[in-house]
């Protein structure tokens, strides 16, 4: 069965400091991994994805994520946080094979707060 | 705006009533998805279409729920005999047919069942 865990409900960081939002996953086959961000009263916005290739993927707004197959993790990172990064972040996974090719499995989300 | 659009944005209804939501995907996207999101949870998959064919349905999609995409363009999600437990944000997403592509989400329809 496919699943995603985001172990932290909240992450608080000072502006200018690096941030990490954690995600671990479970799939039967090879994973396709995604990060989305949700601002209040708005839909989910795509940040980045890992399909294959380099373990470090770069995405929108200066975010990046590192795929670690042995630890089944896909942590979201940013070297220097901005107050405007404060939002709800979701990690999602799809299995690259099997009958459930369409669906994404989401974690519960992590609320990131960056204070000035 | 060429993104995914959903209508209405908000719906308040009384228990037992039927409601219908509409989703207009990005025009060149063959795949369309419906998810449901409740407070404090991530989106949960409901169903998805490739063109007009409904290819997958979640067990969350009870007999009271039905979705259509009659011409492979817009889609509707109907909930019959609504219950208070149906109160949630209903999200629509679309993607091109290539397997590894990300899904693009609309703003959602927030349903409140009184």
C-alpha cells in the first residue's frame, strides 16, 4: 500500500535561516514524489517533483528536495527562509506501476511559519 | 486565466439535499481528478478520468457520489442526500496524459452541510 508520512505538524523558523520539511513514503514500486504548497483560500500549487535521475531536485521559489531511497525520504529544503514561505506544505507520492496509476497519496501536511 | 477552475467556490446546503460541483480543467489536459480534503488532513483521492472514461474510483466514493465527464472536457461531481460528514473541500485537478506529470489543482469548492 502507498502512503506518505509528514512527521511534523508544524515547523517554525526565523527568516533567513534554512528550513527543512520532512517526508517519508511507502510504495510498492518506484516512487514518483511531489511537493505542493497551499496558501489560505487557494488551491494546491506544485513546487517540485522527483521522477528519476539526480537525487537533489530543484523547484519553484528556491525550494529543493532530496530523494533518499534507502531512508525512503523526500525532505523539502530551502537555504534561506522568507516570511512569504509561511504556508501549508504537502508531500505526495504515486507508484510508478500497478493499477492505481492516477491517484496521488498525500501526507497530512506541515504548517510552516517563518517569523521576521 | 488558463488554470483549473471550479464552481461554485462555496456551497452551503441542508442535510438531505443534492449538490453538484463543476470542474473545468486546463484545456489540453486529458486526465481529470477529484479529491476531498477535510480540516487537518491532506487531500484524499476520489476518482479520476482519462478523457471521458472514469478509470478509477476510491472506496470513499459511496453510492451517493457520482462523477461524470461526458465530453472529455469539464466534469461534474454530484452528491445525493448530503450528510454532515460530507462537509469538506472538494478539489479538482488535471494533468497531461504523460504518466509522470504533476497534477494542477483548482481552488476547490468548500461544501458545508448543515
